[in-house]
């Protein structure tokens, strides 16, 4: 359906490439999510778990319990693969604006980024299979522990987005926030240097329907539900 939002929003596509460590999953486990991950990524499950992971087509309780005690956090998952959420990018850009002090200079900037002024797909598919990483973590006080979590490596994303043209976030500031956001990062365990990325391109696009961003998309390769053609 044609809309009249072409004068309200600027459309962009932002291309990013994650650094060698990749991006870490930060979603807490529940049994449903564990069952989905075991069923889809059985190569990441130990041999004992593989042997016992399914019974009458279902993931066994034993396998789920073993997975939950060995892995602390994962990526959310659906039939199209693992993904991050658009709201994570909104939070990252708001953090970048706080670091640059722009949220102090423009009182409405944080709200514009957080509450509908910057629009991303709800789900952004990573297009890769995650691996399980073990890392020693040393708190400020106390002994080191081993943290086990999912990591997606080799991720390159082309992210469609729309920016409300209300004066809070002009083109120059938009690009500056993305420059800072490279070092803010996405996902979990950013203090261990996961989630850092390089912006390889930011380009403005012709008008497409903002509503297309809501459909989440079903093509992990493009991570995008937005049509490549512009509306006539």
C-alpha cells in the first residue's frame, strides 16, 4: 500500500562487517530455545547428547538439561536462523549519542532514536551458524570462571532503516553516531571485545514503504524485508 511517509522519513542502508571475534549471543536460555538450538545445530552438541538428544522426534529432557548447564547464553532462533533484534541497534545508537554528548545538546534525540524515530527490521538474521565458545572471565574481585556462550563469526549485514526527518538526527549526525557505534558494538560480552564491527557503507535510498520493515523478512542472506526497488 502506498503511504505518504516519503517526506517524513529518510531511508538508508547500512553495511557492517563484524571483527574477527564475531558477535556473541545474549539471550537467556529456556527449554524451548534449548530444544530448537539442539535440533537445528546438533553439530555443536557433544556426542553423548547427540545420542540421547531425540526420542520419538522430540529433544529429550536430559539433553536440554545438559545444554542449559553448559551454555550461559545464545542467540534467538526461528525457522530462518539466528538473529539479533532491531531494538538492539536502537539501544546501541542511543549509547553512541550519549558518548558524543549529542543527547545532551538535543533533548529529544534519545527519544527519537528509541521511540519510533529510527526504524529497523524487528529481526535481523545473521546468516551463519553459531559456534560455542569458552572464555575465562576474571571479575574485579574473585577467582576466574569459565564462561560458555554462542558466537556468530564472519557476519556481514546490510541493514535497511528509516530516520524521521524531524530535525533531531540530520545526515551528518546519523553517520557520526554509526562511527562511534562501531566501538560500542552489538550483542553480549562486549567487554570481551565481541560485537565490534566496521561500517563499510552508509547510503541513502529511494523511497520504500516503512511498513515493509515490520515484516521481519525471510531471507537470511539479505537480512532485509525491504524491497530493492523503489515505489513508483
